[in-house]
């Protein structure tokens, strides 16, 4: 089961109340949406958007199997109207890691796919086998903040000349061959940053986030609130800069001067909450 991170804090900042309407842009298994539905009884509605919805069973829930980058179109198509609150939880779910079979986890031997949307053409395997060394190095640096990007990119090129790179364990072995032993003994797995970089590149995550934030603000009612949970510094920077710029224009009031992070108790129960950061704002 995917445990929603910062659930108490999400409710605290979104302040859902009776008969209000909310949008959960990444509903997944519905952890946050369930808590919101509880607060907006009797007649409040939740529009839940996701490419892999695994949450059903409430007549006040409207589901759209789609990418949240199409937020404006979805809202117009179903005539949802303006929202009292919008939530984006940018973490990928435990389903992606444990059940999708798409190569998101470096702990399972799976094909290197990494697509959220199977209609997209680009996969991690295509990047690894057809992109040039400088292109691979660039995404490892930019999206993974990987300090051994050059060495890993070079070894990827060398390895694929011998045989195609097709599964996760092949990629992990390539990384292990070139990063120093000390790096391999650190708290985070040496493949973490490479896998993150590939996932972001395949799904164009950062551009999608930049595109959807202004749309979300348009859809909010005056006085409505937006809360965004990110899991790495690249996403957090985009959110922080967007909110800062909108606040300068007096379009929003920032509710979180610093990002809200998980308590020690939550991290103990749900280790993935360790890197979660919540930022929230209210439309003026």
C-alpha cells in the first residue's frame, strides 16, 4: 500500500471544508483524496487525475485517466469549474516501483522502460542505447545531480558496443564498475541518481511541472489553495521560484515560508517521506 506522505500537513494547508471541490492531480491509490473526501462531506467533489489510477469507490469522486499536464483541458471537458484547492504529490507511487515491471527500481531485474504513459515513444532503454555520451552525461548531471556523470556515460557507451543495455541489473553493474568504492558505501544506492535522471528525462517531468503550475493557479478560486509535494531539489526549485514570482505580482500569498518536511515519527513509519517537501500558497 502506498502511504501518502505529509497527509496531516496537506489537510492543514489545504483546509478542505464541507461542500468544497478539490483536484488531486496525482491521485494514484487515493491516500490524500480519501482524507479530503472525508472533510468535504456531504456534497464536495474531488477530481482525481493520474495515468495509473488504482482508487475507486466514492460517488463524489470524478476520475480522469490522464497526465496532469492536461489539467486545463480535463477541467474544461468535464465542466468541473473553479477549485477550492489543488494538490500535486510529485512522488511516484510504490506501485511503479514494486508492481509496474517498468524498470523504476534498481532492486528488481526489469526491462528499462520507465514510462508513466505507455503511449510515449521514449524509454530509458532508447536513451541508454542510442543517445550520445554528451547527451547522457547532460541528463545525469542536470536531472540526477550525479557527480560521476562523465564516467557513467562513458561506461554506458563502452558497454552498449558489446551488447545492448536492456535491463536494470545491467545498468546497475555498469554504474558499480565506474564509481569509487566509497561512493558505493554511502547511504543512498550508487544507482539512485542515474535512475532518477532517466525517469525525469523519459517522462519530461520538469517541463511538465513548469507548464502545469500556472494552469493550476488559473483554475483555483480566489481564496483557493494549492499544495505541492516534491521529492528532489530540482522540482522544489521550480515550485519555489514559481510561487515567489506569483507572490511578487500579488497573485498569491505564500503559506509556507520554508518547505514543510516530515516529522521524525513519519519518516520512521514511511522512509520515503524523508525527502518530501511541501509548499503551499493561497490565491488572492
